[in-house]
C-alpha cells in the first residue's frame, strides 16, 4: 500500500522530470561551446623552429590563422544560433536533449578538422590539402544536418516551446539548415578541386553570410510588416 | 558572552551550509562533464603522416572514430543520468558531494582509456588491444560502482530528496548500476578475448541500450499503471 | 489567417529575443575566461630533461614563470573588467554579442602568445625573443581595441544599459581602452628593442597598473565629490 | 548640469557594483576548478611503448596513478572548501575578488606539479624525484597561504559576510590554513629526504585528513554544545 503510493509519487516526479526546464542543458551547452572555441587556439602553437626562425614561421603560417578565424566565427555563429533557439524553448524532453547532444557532437568536431586543415597546409601537400578541406566541408554538412534534426524535432513538439512560439517557426528554420547542408557540400567539393586558400575564404564567408542573413531576413520581414 | 553568541550564529549557518542547495554541485558537474566530453576530441588528432597520406590515414583510423563515438555516447548518457538524479535531490550534504565527486572522478577516466584504446589500435598489437579493451571495461565497472554508491547513499538519506521522491526510488536504481557493473565486466573480459572491433561494438551498444532501456522500463511501468 | 497569426507571434518573440537578458552571454564568457586562464598552466610543463636535471631546469626557466604570472594577471584584469562592464548592461542585442565575442577572441590569443614567448626564451635566440615580445604587445593592442569597440558600442546604445547607467560612462571608458592600445604598442616595440626580461617586467606591470588605476581614478573622483 | 547628474548616477551604480553579488565569482571559480580537476587526467596518458608493452607500462606506472588520485582529492577538498566559504559571503568587493583569484592561481599550479612528479617518477632519477616532491610541497604551502589571505581578508571585512556569519569565524579558519602551510612544508621537506612513494602517501593523506578533520571538529563542537 504505502510502498505502492511511494512508487506512484516517484513516477509523478519522473514524469515531470522528463519535461524539465532547460537550465542544465543550457549551462552544459555553454560550457561545451566555450571549451570548443578555446581549444581552437591550441593549434596556433608554433611546432619546431630553428633559432632565429620565429618571424619567418609566424609570417608563413597565415593559412593557419585564417583557419582559426574561420572556425572561431563558425563556432560563434553556432552559439548565437543555439542561444536564440533555446530562447524559444520552454522545457526539454529526452528527445530534445539527444538532438542537442547531436549538435554539440558535431560542433566538437570543428577543432579536429581545423587541426587537420592546419596540419595539411603546414606539410603543403596539394592532395592532402584537398582532402582536409573536403573533410572540413563534410563536418559542416554533418553540423547542418544536426541542426536540421533539432529544428525538425521542435517543429513536431510544439508543447516544448514558449507560449508565443509556434511549431511553424521551426518548420521554416529547417530551410536554413538545408541551405547550410548544400552550401558546405558545395564549398567542400569545389574548394578541394580549386585551391585551399580560396576554399578557406569561402568557408570563412559562410558563417558571416549565415550570421548576417538570418538577421537580415528577419529585419526585412519585420520592416515589411510594420509598414 | 558576545563572542559566544557570535560563535553560535556562525554554527547555525554552518549547520544550514552542510545541507545547502545543489546549485554549485550542478554547475561544477556540468562543467566537468562538458570538459570530459570535449577532451575526447583531442585523440582524433592525426599524429604524423607522410605527405599525400592524409586520406589513407583518415580512412584507416575508423576504430579511433568508433572509440570516440562510443565514449561520447557514454559520457552523454552519464550526463543525462546525472541530470535526472539531481532533479530529484533537494539539498546536498558532505557525503553526497563526495559520492558525486566519485562519479565525476570515474567519468574523468574515460578520455584516458579512450586514448589508450585508440593508441593500441594504432600500434595494432593484438595483445595491447586486448589489454586496452579490458582497461576500458574496468573503468566502466568503476563508473557503475560509483553510481551504485551514489544511489545507495540517496536511498539511505531520504531527507536530501525532493518532497515527492521516496528513498525507495533510488533503492531500485541500484539494480541498474549493478547491471552496469556486470555488463561492463563481461564486455571487457569477453571483448578482450574475442576481437577489438567486436568489443568496441559491444561497448558502443551498452550506453545506447542503457539510455533506451531506462526510459523504456519507465514508460512501460507508466503505461501499465495508467491502464 | 491562422498561419499569419502564428508567424506574427513568432516574430514578437524574436523581437524580444534580439534584446534578451545577458545570462547566457555571462555564463559563456565566464567559461571562456576560466579555460583561458587555466590553459596558461599547460606551458609551464618541463619539456625534456636529462636525468638529474630537474632542479636546474626549474631554476633556469624563471622567464617562463614570469610570462605565466603576467598572462594570469592580464586575463584576471580582463575578467574583472568584463564583470564590471556587464554589471551595467541590462540586455544584449546581436551587435553587443559580437563585440563581446571580439573581446573573447582577443583574450583567447593570450595562451598562444604566452607560449610563443616561453618557447622563444627557452631557445634563447635574441631575435626570436624580440619577435615574441612584439607579438605579445600586438595581441595587447588587439585586445585593447576590442574593448574600445565594446565601449564604443555601449556608448551608442544606451537602451541596453541598466536604468541608472548613462552612455556617457562608456564614452569615458573608451579613453582607458585607448591608453591600453598605446601602452601595449609602446611596451611591445621598445621591449623588443631593449631586453626581454625588461619587456616582460613592463608587461607584468601593465595589468597591475591598469587594475589599480581604474579603481584609483574611481575612488579619487568619489572622494572629491563626497567632500 | 545634466551631464553632472549622469555622472553621479553612473557612480552610484559603480559604488553598488564594487560590492556586487557573488554569482559571477562563483560561476567563474566553479569552471576553473572543473578544468583543473579534469586537466589532471591528461598526465595519465601513456607516452611511448613498444608493441606488446601496454600491460607492463600500465602496471609500472602506479606512482602516476597515485599522484593523480592525490591531486584529484586535493582539488576536490579545495572546491568543497571554496563552496563552504562563499556560502558565508553575501557580496564581494575588489579585494575579495583578488584574494579569490590568488586561490585559483595556486590551485591551477597543481596539474603542473603533478605532471612534474609523474615525469620525475617516470624517468626514475632519485634526485629529480626529491625535487619534484619538494616542488609539490611548495605549491601546497603557496595554496595554504592563499587561503590564509582569503580568510584574513574576510575576518577584517564583516560587511561582506552573510547576516549570521561573524568575522570571528574566519579569524578561526586562519588557524586551519596555518596548519596547512606547516603540514605541506614538513611533507615536502621530509618527503624529499625519505622516499617518493612515502611522500606521495603522506600528500595523499593530507587532503583526506584535512577534509575529514574540518568536518570532525565542527561536528565535535556541535555535539558538545547541543548536549
């Protein structure tokens, strides 16, 4: 009897727990983003130089810095995206946590592929550079796909959203993720076939465009409506 | 007199402090989980390759990626577990903090054993691979034992739990931890005796099964009761 | 009709979201500062010594410790600065987030340049040491410029500040950032032309002076007014 | 006129800001402690082994594991100490922030000295081992001294403490810090003169004793009073 009631109480809380507030998911994600964006700097390190060769080593490593800036911008845009997504979420269930962990998993691959690109540029082999840029593009595709999963999940679970947010909002966001998949696929493939600096420049512009356009589309829609 | 009263006041606060809210334990644990899950990516790094050998190096390192995915899933399941455990805790005393630090200690070993497995697979020595997989299994056993301690402590300290949670809930959870101990022991031992890819596949499935079953059992119980 | 209303609701939330509270920016920044200040310790590591040479290696590496203390103080002063800046901010928009990400980007370069200085001192080449100190000064200039951007943005967006803070406050703060740009430029240039220990000493004193003076100016102004 | 009032408003907020709530200091400190306790695991890594030598390498590295466990316990005790200290603090001023940064600075040295001890034990030179243990003891002394500064500051600034906490509480805590200074000095000196395993065992017991005794003294005092 008593133990039966105990059991039921525990399950009521568990039911509530399955749709808990998003505080811990946000704190955990912020820490992961912070570590990833800071790990990138580890690859700037000068490996081995002859005495007196520091200035030359610093100046010839400009593609490494470009890769660093590109990845920093990319992680930053993802964090801003994550922030504005979770701002619209009221509570989280198990599925949303896994979708979020998928995004974090994909972002965590960025220091790895950035290091692969840096290393390939350092060795200077043309074939390796192409492979490295293609790998970077592949991770961009995976990351966009992870966002697509998250948006798709949210578009099907309106009960997790803030009161004023409609599932339709995230249904539309899926288009942005699809654009990302295509853009990184094209950048990776063509980039690896043309030239590494050109590919890095494209990959540098992608987060910039992504960050600016999302804001721009929004402002545009707002201005048109407010007229 | 006055100093006596001062002393007593301080002790009243200290008594309250011994059973403080769980905010800092959660923030600290989230940061530790975030660092551990991100440190794993450091082992993906390509160590040294001849020029033009990047594609080959990337393709032949698939067991390293499998180890990475396995460990990522394992840490993720532990974080979800930690979240749903602390969701049921109202306040923390010294003993609970140490039990929690024991869980974090065991989780922190995962990047180390993942690196040992990656390194053993890289060298390719059959004996080393067996040792590495056994070590991974051993850490799985230690981690499950740490959860067992935490659950056992909570089952004995109902005064630390949320109002609607009964100590019996955590008494039952101990069974899951015991299952984990046995599963990782079996996986480590048989895995090291059969083959490393097979063992990695088993270790990959364990967190998946663990994550799904805990949810499944719960839903099953709920559905049966709600009929 | 209905979808039109859905759309509008979503946009109202988005408009609110564009000027959200600063909680996540602060949590993310704190984590980044914490990682950067802790990454510095990785460069203290003794690389390779002959048996019995530990004491000698420890004693001869004093410039490395000086660089470590300098960078620790520098990051600490930046964190205190960040804390007192965001204490005056009520909500954040997209522009403020990017200005903040610019500051974090510049701070994240400190472990890199600290490592370059340590490495140059270890190799002992006079020319490399000069280059390393100049690079350290350059990052100091970049960091001060990032603060200048942040202060300038806040001086133009009074609507983001706490009720009692005026944009004029941050207009004045820009002077401190300008002083920082000049001080680090001078320290880098002259330091690289005179001697590395002297330059490190100057770079050590800069954050001390910066931390003390900002407080001192404030106290001075307050005392004069309260008379 | 108006600008004068603006200026005054800003200063009022600044005055409030100088004694702000402790939220950010706690979040920052938690992140630093989490990183330090997790960085320790990086030194467990097996450096270079001949094929088939993994088991032997793992078994012969037991002093490294002992050093790891010792340092983990030491950081954990420091975190618990930090938590119970800041639990008694109502607000923080500039001086308290610097005292806290001093504690974090000293704790951040632990992964470094733990790595030095591990490395010395690996090389196996008796003289180096003594130097490494002495260095570990020295950092223990520095860390205890940092706590002494923090406690001393709090004993002189009762206005920063929670309403029910008296400055006398922290005046008494200074004794514990003094004991720590002496204990680590003795452990470092005698340890380096006797044997490294013995010294590591002593350094392992110190945090255990420290953690248990502080609780024990408190419980003892409480029990005597409640009779």
